[in-house]
C-alpha cells in the first residue's frame, strides 16, 4: 500500500464510514465513523510521500514505531494516541491494513464490540445469559444479536463466549463450539457443574 487511493479505499470498506475533507484542502482527506463522526484515518502528502495518521492503543504505539522506521509519532496530533505511517513501500500492506483496522476498532462503537466487551467481564466460574449480555451491551432486546456475535467470535482466547447460556441455563448447540461436548468441557474446566446440558443459574449465574 503506497497510494492515498489504496488507503482511502480500505478505510471505506469498514461499516458506517465516509470520506471527509474538512479543511477545504484536498491534501487532507479523512475517513470518519458515521455514528460518532470521529476520524480514524487521516491522509495527506508530506515530503514527497503519502502519509496516514492512525489512532493507536498505547501498548501497541511504541511497538509499531520500533518495528518500522516509517511509523513515527503522529504528525499534528496527540503523539500519545496517534501514529503517522509513511507509505514509502517499506511496510507490508497487510500490516498497514492491520493498523487501520485497529484505529477503526478504537473509535467505533458497534453492537458487536459492546457485546464482546460485556462477555469479557464474565468471571471464571460463572455464566451469563444472552439477555444479561444484551443488557450490558446497551439493549436488552438484542439477545438474538448476542448469539450472532458470539457465533462469529473473532478472538475466543480472550472472549469467553462459552460462558454464555440461554435463559434456562441451557448450553448452545454443538455447532457453536465445534463439538457436542466442547462448551461443557470448557465450563467444567472453570469449575461449573453441567447436568443434562444445563447450568444452575441460581448457583452460577452472573448479572454483571
């Protein structure tokens, strides 16, 4: 990825995004997240190269800068929270896309993101219902959306979706975890008793 067009095209591939040029200067073109108007991708030309500014978590900020000479402290922005990526061809496109995706994730506020954050809070040894997670994610009516989000869990190692059961304490079907007894095995490893495919919510239920 070396051109502004490539960067903008990838930025616009994310949900609820749009192009903006707020400074009446075509050198500065931004991609914003439409639900909160926050920009996560700034593009501009400087010193003969196209550059992009990206939001970054502090724990990743310095690692990116150390790994690539063309990743530097954010130009004209808070250097604690933004990196500038110089598109000089020295950084693999997949890595640039990863940085853009991380920037989008930081500023966006999607239902799935809220669901995953709620699930992460379920402590070991406890379970939560789909309704509980929906409520913690901001809308008690989207229990079905919780099921869909967990079925597409992007990071099972840190998002313990196996700790989510239905309103009766029943486990999910085998399709959800790749095997008939996988969810039960994971819950039992947490110290939770499973009897006839159900968990006692009075004993193990968590309300957040």
